[in-house]
C-alpha cells in the first residue's frame, strides 16, 4: 500500500516538531522520525489503528503516539494521512471529511 500525506498533516507535523524544537531540538527530531516510522507500519498493517471515535467509520483510524493522534483513512490502494492532533485538542470533523 502507498502512503499519502495530506498538506494539512505535513503542516501539523512541522508545527508540532517546531514547537518541540524550541526547547529540545534533538527530541523534536526523534519525535518526527518516530511519527514517520509509525506511519510506515501502516503499509503492512493498515488496520492497526483504532477507529476514530468521533467518526465511527472503520475507514477512518488513528494511531496514538504519546499525546498525539495520527488520523488516517484507509482507501483501496493507499492510506491517506489526514492530520496529526494533540489528544486534548478538539478534532474538527469537517477538516478531515473535506479531504475525502
């Protein structure tokens, strides 16, 4: 399966890494590397993430890494990484559903 990152997901990952890097650049680098590693695991096991509770559709899933949710959608020939959110942030459903 192919992994496609939405522009929003790339922006969110960059913003989070930049925020972490303000205090600890090495931690930010480790964080971003781990995010990419976790996403790569989806190629062989796309359903390892739980169903996004706010949506309740088994095509929309999330991986949890620390305090962050990596939201993705399983499609026929690809996995789309939709966004990354802090677990305490409200997940704007419109933001995800418009990328469908």
